[in-house]
């Protein structure tokens, strides 16, 4: 998709320079403006939809539009940068897709969200690894298959990581739809191999944005879908592992935002952080690091 977009800009540049007498610098400037412009517009649409279907924000976390503007711009930046960089050139940013070796810490498995790959975690995973964590970010495919199919892929990845590290359990940290994949995995395989689950910006009860998505997994994420209702029923009284849900009351891809609240989780609501920006938030990183410390402390008791 990125290559196709660049080809369009190249063709536009050649036409502007050859037929309209533009300078190469001016042609590049208009191409960059178009690229940034449509991305900004797309994010504004997600915010407009999220605002229309928003959930109530606690009084202490409410923000006016002017206060929220810098965070909207940050979301535009991260959404644009991630899809044009780490996800398009995943090996360049995230290296080979090989599980890490053994260490004294519980291994961490990072699970991406809808229409993403392991490149979405490049900064988050690198910073956790720099803190001494054993980190593996994986890509779950096919992109538009059912969440149940992705859960089966995740099961294989969990066993691969346990085998490579020799650890009896892993910690699952997920973003967006990855939280639903992890829950589907736990439904099918139980929590024997998972020490702790941390979901970030997960649409546990669906999101209105899923109506605009493609694929079976998007249909499953629509609010009130039979799949979501069946998943919730399967968990009643059965989620026994430590589970934390971190989310933003100003999420622009999960609406209503309290869809991220799960009855079996310790739910932590933040403010002024966009959906993609959650995976680049220093505050979220510190929270996940604390969860990992707690998981390792419990494992060594």
C-alpha cells in the first residue's frame, strides 16, 4: 500500500514538473502536503466518530478541545509514522522474527492489534528490553481472518517462546484487538501458560469503528456481536489470572471508550492519549513495567 501511494506521488511529481513547469522541490512539497493532509483528515474522522459515541469521562480527566489538540496532533504523528515506517519496513525496525533466549525474567509476548504487525511494538519493545525484559513481538496473520484463527496462531507463539526461554509461563501484553485475541486464547487453552495479561486500549465490548473495518475480525469487534457476547459468557468466573486493562478516555479508535473496561480486570483509565499513541506513551510503559515486576515477584515466591 505504501509503495502504491509513493508511485502515485511520483507520477504526480513527473506530471507537475514535465507538463506544468514546477520545480522538483515544489512537487515534493505538494506530495508531502497531500500525504500528511489525508492522514490528518483520517484521524480527525476517527476522533469525530469517537466523540459522537463517547462514554462519560470522569470529571478530573475532562479536557477542553484546546487542551486536547496537542494530543490529537501526536496521534496523527504516531499513526502516520508507524504505518509508513516500522510496519512497512518491519525487519529494518524490529529485526528477525525469532524468539529470545533464556533469562531470569518471565518472557514477555507483545500482541499487536487490527491491521498491524510486530513493527507496531518497535519502540515499546526496545525500551522494555533495555530495562532487562525478555521481549518477543510477533505478527499474527492472516490480517482479516477471525480472531479465533489468530488465537490459534498465538497459541503456537506462546509455546515457541516457552520452549526458547525454558520458562513455564509468559506474560501477555496486548494492544487493541490483540486483547481480544489473548482472551480467545485463554478461553481455548486456559491460563496455565500465562502468568499475567495486560491489555492496552482493547475493545473488550467492541467499538463502533469496527463497522468501517474489513474482514471477519472487524465484524466480531462490532458492539453487541454474537462473538463478543459468547466470549464474555465463556469467561464468567473463569478468568483466574492477574489481568489489567489500561485505556484512554480519549481513545479515538475505541468508542465508547469504556468498552475497554473488563469486569474481571483491574481497569486503569487515562486521559489525553490517542489509540495508537498508547503504545508510545511513557506513562503506559511505566505501568506495564510495574506489571512485569509484579508478575516476576509472584513467580519467584
